[in-house]
C-alpha cells in the first residue's frame, strides 16, 4: 500500500519486566490484532517515550512506518519512563532486554530497526534468534563501538557529561545535528537531560563505546539494509561500512548530510530506501514526491494535523484555524467575514457611518495622483530626500485607505457587526498563521502569501494546491 501520513496515531505506553528485574516502558503504535507485521526498534542512547513524541519530525517518522507495521519502541533501563536505576552496563544486558520485550509481546517474527547504539544488541539478538528476525535495518549504526572515536576523546566526552550534564548535552546535540538552531539545540539538550541523570548518561555513553558485536555478525542470516549519512558526526561512515561488510546479506545505502538521528534532517531521504527494502515489492512504490504533494488540513479532536511539502505539524485548535480551513476549502472564492463568523452575509440592519465618505476618498485619490506626478518629475529640486518624503507620505495615505476600504474597493463602516467581524477574523487568521510559521516556516510563508483578509477573505495560491480535508 502507498504511504499515507494523514493518520495521527498516538502510541500506547505499557510496561514489562526484563530479565534483569527492571520495569521497562514500551510503546506500541498500531493495533496488535491488525495483522500488520511487527517492527521492533531496540532502544538507542537516551529516550523518553512521552517527550520524544512531542517532536513533529519524530511523530512523522514513526507515523509513516506505522502505516505498514505495528511499531514498538522502548526506553532502555536507566532512561525515560523505565526504571532509572540499573547496575549492569554491557552488551549482554542490552540484548536480554530486547529479547524480554519480544517474549513479552509473544512476537513470532519481526523486523528490527536499529538506530545508532541500538545496532550491537540487534546484531546479538538476530544471531541468537534467526527464526524470529525477518529483516534488519540499521540507520547510522555500527558493530564495534571502540572505533567510533579515539580513546582519549571517549574519556573526555564521558567526563564532560558526568561533570556538567548541561554543557555535555548541548555538545552532544551539536554532534547529532550541527545544523540545529540555538533554540533547537536547547530543546534537544533539555530532552536528553530529562531522559537520564548525568551519571546514567555518562555510563550509557561509555557503554556505546564499549559494545562490540563483531563476533555475532557472521551468524546473522536475515537480509539487512545499512543506511548511513556520509558525514555523520556521531557515528562515522566507516563504522557503517564495517557493519555492512561483516553481515552475510547486507546492502549499504549511503546518504548525503551530517545529521545523525533518522528523524532529523531530510526525513524522506531516509524513509525512501527503508520502505523500499521493507515493503513487499508488489505494493505500489512510494516516492518522496508522493509524500510531498499530499497536503492536509485535518482536525482530530482539539488538534489540527497540517501537512505541507512533506512535513506534518500538529497545532492546538483555534478559531483562526477553522477560518483557514474554510478558505483553503474554497480556493479563489471571496468569503465575507460574516460567513466566517457564522452570521451569514446579510447586511447589518442598523445605521452605519462610512469610514471614508466620498469627499474624503476623493481627496486621498487626488493627493496620491499628485505624489505620483512629483515622483516622476526629473527636476533638480526632486532630491533623494524629497523622494523619500513623498514615498513615506504615499505609504501613509495607502495605509489609511486600506484601513478604511475593504477588498475590491468596498468601503468599510463603523458601529456595525461587519466591521467588528472584519477586525476579529483578520486578527485570528493572522495569529494562527504566525503560530503555524513557528513550527512550519514553509507552510507559514505559503499562507502569508496566499491568504487575503479584509471584509472579504480569500485563499489564492500562486499555484494550485491539492488539500485533503
């Protein structure tokens, strides 16, 4: 089946007890009885099932996978919603926790999707349980952590995290994605600090360097896909190449870029090869253009799911979003503010006073014509300063006309419902577009350029857009 990104699925969080006695939190996305194959994601670095889900990119990555699979993620012991205390820090305990989860869910066979340091435990489990693993996907991962960086740098990184978790988390965020803005770094580093204590994070970072699954590589019989960004700053490409070369049946997919996590950076660039590898060949093939051309403006309860140019965001309901929904549903059509306000387009019954009477309107137009004539004059008295003064006066007059005249030259009136609705509807539409811009700058810019407000509001995009409502 083709990919669809318009289903907003909230994962269910549950708990199980692993072989080490830890209470481990896991999330199941999709119905277990749906018949979809299982996709199990071994735990990576530090995670938090609830807080991770607040990221729009994270949601879109796993929502896309959940169109084809029942997806399972978990917080490794010591992180997130799982028990925050643990004593064992070795590859065996990591693989045993993964095995305990699969046993707990009674999964007969699954695909493993291993990101980053989740690779070694996935290798061990696959080698020891070949009948239970159908396929393997490794994204920005490795088999031997010793070769990730020099020993002295490993020690410095662990010491930094232990001594100053604030600075350490920001440093790691810069490594995971050097293209993040300052605000994104603060948000990402804050998520790491909420997911684990400084000491636990230092121990788990050291574990990432210590894990070595090379002896199990040749025992993995399931077909594998190794996806790696060429300039990944966290896990060097050479580690991914070594992983692929050690597996019996593996394909190496090299991607451009420096971002580490698969849900960061160019999302579809990662999803494309993964889904082509995992989805049966008789299903329609998905391309990035299919995803990017699916625009949506859908309300789910108190949340709107908005998709534009391949990116989905979720915005809390507001009246301005309902207005935008009506405008986008009727592109090119002028909707009266009374309609958007739910009052119909009937003219108000009470007497009103024109904001601009005919005499004042004529004076404005005459002065604008004089200004245009003076601006066109090439005489010596028409200096740069004079032109600037004329332009400022012209802008001021045009602004007053805009405030007093609606779309297509319709005069506005004071003391009537239409004028009040015009101000209210315009304000809330602009407020909603501003909120959209904060999370999706491309969609925000599209709406700013395409939506006109006034007594009549209209959505007129420069090029036609197909919206799913």
